């Protein structure tokens, strides 16, 4: 990757022109030189009591729904084998934090340097969960849920209950201030694999309940995640599994196949049969082998018939139940297809079974498909570490998925250890030309904010993320904001976030850095309860500004894990020295702006 540098910030026009040069990113990817038990689930996430996601601080994990048995915690390291502190270099500590958190801070860098990634990882598994708060069941009809008499206004009532804005605000609050950084990153990655979207579902609490479920199970077992995703009322509505009836030829009724198709194609096995290292299996003619056929989709759709929304308190279950997003979907046997089914040609689901038994059999068959380990493992690597992992790297993660060392398949903690502690993830610097990943917008925001001692109520940040093409929790389709195999322009490499790297969104990346670094604090939105605004604190860096080399050393570490090229560093040093030594704030702003808007920063290595 060729070094890239924006021109020094001397005026707004100069900055805008310099930002336009970021179009050179279109051809660049990589290279260059550079625990405790899991919280109890709550029938898919949150308790059915309380209010909408709050605007500040953190809340305890939701209480489990009565009658729902929490999954047993997956095994951690055997007694006596907990990693001991193994000091890490500063560069590797920052790279580890870029991969496992929403961005390094001065404090976390020192912690990982002292403890090493392995011990830091185990401690993250034990951190209390931040979560999205608790959720109240509201009328699914916005006109009834937010009548003209709603306070403080019908418009604010609608925003807080029927859009995902409260969740978006809380997402960024948690990302900046929550201690459970790894859980958040894992849940965010899972949310971009098993996708639902607030762009289509007018239910803040339904989307929130789903996202909370992913938080709850992020360190659990993938089989449990698949089960909860399948029975999520929000997912049921989004992909048409809820109120899916059994076949009735006389009435020309066939089960909807939407969820059955997407859970196979996008959430578990993928389109083609895979080797353990993620490469495609080929037939005798050298062609990829499909992972499943239309018969499997149809049989799976029939196996998943007869589920409806959970009933509201004190109301008997019927088919269909009215919308209710808090809890798991419930079975209605009279609408379930009891004929035998076969998945993948060999996985038999017997005749005459209940909806629950059919669903569990189907989940087991899918979960045990050999594709799941490499298909999910490679995507987790892409979201956390690099867009183009080697087959050997994928193979090692698949092995951890298949067996955590204690005979358990699907242990997410074992998978995350394999992803984040692999030799291809660790080290001070990576030099392979195909290594690295374009920072997705949410991570640009959080990494810059955490590096510069930022705090936010999330209002400004969710708007900025949207302007960069990633409106968190509102992807345009079930295919997310970008598919995992989207090519980096002009290459044969995967570069998923490049799909939303357009002229306007490139400029908005630079505009965000300009606004947060050179602008005044972003004031609170007085329509949001508890709003505090958004700000950074550059004072800790100002003590270094008298010596620009020391200033660049610190910013190079916390923002770039010491990989700023000599040419770029010299250009930035020249720009910083253009400010008088007495203008310590100007020097810090200039240095931070130029590093955070460079292509070297945008492509994380």
C-alpha cells in the first residue's frame, strides 16, 4: 500500500481538498510495511420489564425470563492453566486492542503490555456485561403507542420506541466507556453475520432485545446462538418465520422459505461446501460443490413451521398471536408439519414430532455441518483481524470451533482465543501485501474517540456513522452493509467495508476527524433525556507538544501501533512545526488530524 498523507490543515478549503485525496484508498488494502461464567440469557436477551435503552452509564445484565433455563457456561482453561502475565511489546498490545476492543486507550495499552494478550483475553471473558438496558412492551402500532397526547411529544415518543436511535446511542456509549470490550466486539461481529435491521422493523425494543441476546450469548456456544436467533420474534418477523403455517395443498399454502434459506446461506454454512481451512471443495470437474440444495431449504422450512409470537401476559396462545418481541417465539402444534424431513441429504428428522423436537433436530443437524466452523470462523477473523486470512489461519480457528480441547463443539470463547491469539494475528507489524482490513465506520469513530480520551452520549456518533455509510443496527438488507466476499477495488482481495467507501463517505471520515479535533465540543441534544454531548480531551498530549517527535511517537503508538511510514511521519512533523511552540493545542490537533485521516490509518494492519 502506498503511503498517503493529507495536506497540512491551514484552512477549511485546504482540508476539504486534502480529504478528497482519500479516494486513493480505493486501491489500497494491507501491505505497506507495515474467565467467569456467562450472564444468564433472558429468553433472547432482556427482561420484559423496564423502559427503553437508557442514554448514559451502564446497567446490569437483564434478569432471565421465568421458566427459561440459562445455558451452562462453556469451559474455560482447565484449573491451574490460566495464562500467566507475559509482557507484550507496545506495538502488539495496541494491535491486540484494535482487534479485541473498540480502540486502545493509554490505560489499556499499559495493561496489555504488562499482562500480555492471553491473560488480558481471559480477564475480558470475566468482565460484567454493559448491555442495552431493559425494554418495555409497547403497542406494535405506532399510532396507538404514540398517540397525539404522548409526552413529551408524539415525535419523540416514536423516536424512542419505534426507531433504533436509543440503541445506536447506547451502542456508542458502551463502546467508549464499557469495560466488557471483547463481549461488545464479538456481539457486534455476530450482529453483522446473523443480521436483522431496524430499517425494516419498527420496533426499538424488538431490535434491542435481539442485540441484547447476542451480547448474552457472545461467550457461550454457537449452537445456543443459533437456537436463540431462530426463535427471536424480531428475526421471525424480519425473515418471515413467525406465523409460518404447515402446508395445505387444498388452500395452496406452502411454508415461507425465507428464514430457512438465509440461515443456511448467511448465518451458518454458506453456499458452497468448504474444507476445514475455508477453501471450497471441488467436484471431479473442478467446480465448487453446493453446500445444500432446494430440497434442504424446503424441508427446513417445513421443520420450522408452527411458531408464533410469545403471548402477552394473561392472554392464551393462538395462531397467529399478535406481535410481541419480548421473549422467544412459542409453538402451535396444530400448524406444524409432522411429515418426515431430510436436510443435506442425510440428516433425518423423524415423522410425528412436536415443533420443539423438529426445531432442535434441525438446529443440531445444521450446527454439526462441517461448514459451520470455517464459514463462521473466517468471518470472525475478517471482522476482528484481517479481511484475507490464510487458509492455515482459518483451519486453526475451525479446529477450535470443532473441539475446544475438552470435546465441546461451538465454544465461542475457544473460537475467540483462536482468532485473537493466532500467530497471524499477533506481532508488532504485518508486512504481507494482502494483510489488513479497512476500518469500518463505527470503528473509525470509536478508535479515534478512545485514543483521544473522548466521551459521548452517542447522539453525534451515530449520526456520523450513518454519514459514513454504516447506520448501526440498520443495514440495508440481510446481507449486512457489505458481504464478506466484497472485493477491494482493483484487486482480487476481499475488502468488505470498501462497498460503502464512496466519495461522499470518504469525505465524511475526514470531516468527522476535523469536527472532533478542531471543532468545539458537540453540545447535548436537549430532546434526549440525559444527553451530555460529545467531547475529546487533548490536554494529556499537550505536555508533549514542545517536542514534536515525542508527540508523534505517542500518537503513532496509540493510533498506528508504531507503523507510520518515515515519509509520512516527516511530512506530519513539518506540518506540526509550522505551529509555534507556544501553541501546544494547535500542534496536537494538527498531528492527530493528519494521522487519523491518512490512508495508513484507515487500513488497519
